[in-house]
């Protein structure tokens, strides 16, 4: 289980929520002589297991991490995920979109357990599997059992995925072998036909 947790801890993105806030448009206020307010989207960013948040203007923050991703200084899949999450939120989609399996959709726990995890800042099975000590303390009683269940579930899912991939490859191989056998039969039939025609010519 330790290896699984180590891998996940190194690969889990922070949890990000977006919200719109009224902010004074200072230049418009100066130009118009009265307070002018505009809507600005903010990203509220919290590292896995932390209760502390960092708040950034969403547009600037997304552009910053995307530029870092191009330079290799930020994970590309994280930047892509956050951009997709932001676009979905802007279009009225589910604001609780997470990277992984949402705990509310995880059949291995109860509804109340899922809500407890969300309250503790854990929104996906993958996040639970990678949770640090601070996060486990915030989850409270039974947190280690839940984490072990998440790690076991992910290992099983990975093994099932490998088994399904192997079965698919075996089926493809069998299909290819069948096609080759059919082609060989066609070649034999064609060769026999050509030989028959040659025999007829010789007799003639």
C-alpha cells in the first residue's frame, strides 16, 4: 500500500473551486466619477490535505500555469484539467468536478461517509488514497480504514484494467490469426486454380 500512496501523493493536483466576486473597476470609477463594479472570476486553490487556501484571479492564474506547463515547470494534465473545469463551471456545469472518482459516486462507502470526506476537503477516491496525516486527522475516526479501502479499490481497478487490456490483445491476436488462415486458404485455392488452368493448356 505504501508504494501506491507514494505514487498518488506525487501525482494528485490541488483542489480548486471557482467563484465570481464583485470588484471595483478602479479606472471606470475614476473616469465616471462614481463607483463602478465588475464581476471577476476567482480560483480558490487548496493543496490536498490542507485547510489553507490561496486565492487568485482565475484568468491570470490559468494563463500562468498554462505558460509554466509549456516550459515543463507545471504538470500539463493539471493545467488542462483546471482549464476544462473552469470552462465547465462558466457554462453552468457541475462545480464539484474532481480529478478522479467523486466520493459521492463511490459505492464502497455510505452517503454520510462521502459527505464527511467532502467536508474534510477530500473529493475523490484518489485523493483519499493519497491523503496525508493532516487530512486523515480532519477526516476523523475511521480515516485509516477508509484510506486503506480506497488504496485497495484503486489497486483492484488497476489490475482489472490490465486484465481487460490483456484479454483485448488476446482477442485481437486470435482475430488476426483467423484472418491469416483465411488468406492462406484463398492463396491455396488460387494456386490450385492456376495449376488446373496450366494442366488444361498442356493437354490442349
